[in-house]
C-alpha cells in the first residue's frame, strides 16, 4: 500500500480546536515534524482538514 509523508509547515497556534486536534492525531507536534502514514481515506480526510498547515508527499 502507498504511503504519505506529512510534514507540518505552519503552526497550529491560533487555529480552530478541530484543526489542532487533527495535527495531533496525525502525529505532528511542531513545525518541520514529519510522519509517514498509510495512504487511507481516513488520513486523506485529516489532511484535507488542514491543507494550509501541512505538506504531503507520496512515498
């Protein structure tokens, strides 16, 4: 199965609570943190909630 590398590029400070919670659920804690997640609809949905805060690459 394909994988996605998700990198936080902007801070969650001052954002809505659901956006901060989504960053945390993805495993991101600070700017320039990266995680590799399975390419699943649930992960794609989380990324779609915070597209302005993260950068996504297919691995």
